[in-house]
C-alpha cells in the first residue's frame, strides 16, 4: 500500500514526456500483445494467479525500477570507459612531458668538443 501511495505521489511530479511515453515500446508483436491482454482480462482460476492480481498495481513500479536499473548500468559502463580513456590520456601526457624535459636538458648542455 505504501509503495502504491508513493507511486501516486510521484506520478504528479512526472514530466509531460514521461506521462505520454513513460517506457520503451513493447517488443511483442501485435498478436502477442492481444493474447497477453486477453489472458490478463480473464479471471484466474489458479490460487497463485489470483494472488498475483493483488500486485497488478505494482507493474508500473517494476517497469520504472527496471528502467532505472538499466540506465544505472549503462552509466556505470560509460563511467568505466571514460576512466580508461582518462588513464590512457594521462599516460600519453606523462610520456610527452618526459620527452619535453629530456629535450630541454639536452639543449642546455653545451655540445661536447
């Protein structure tokens, strides 16, 4: 009940884009979507299926939760890629600075006779 109440409160804070298209489009074909709707509309006969109807309101929550988790994983991968690139650039900079310091030292020394 608490999660459903919080979801209703959060719904008011959604942007217009989230209200219109809150999730990614379904990957099911039209026929599969029709079958799913038909099954969901029928009253369940099994005890577990009847118990699951109590949690239908949480479907939006789990969709949003999964979307947030996917975005979090994508950001973690992007952060790791940027960290690797940063490390590579630091190594290149160190090599450049070492070469520049060596060339300055050579130019300061008088040429041997």
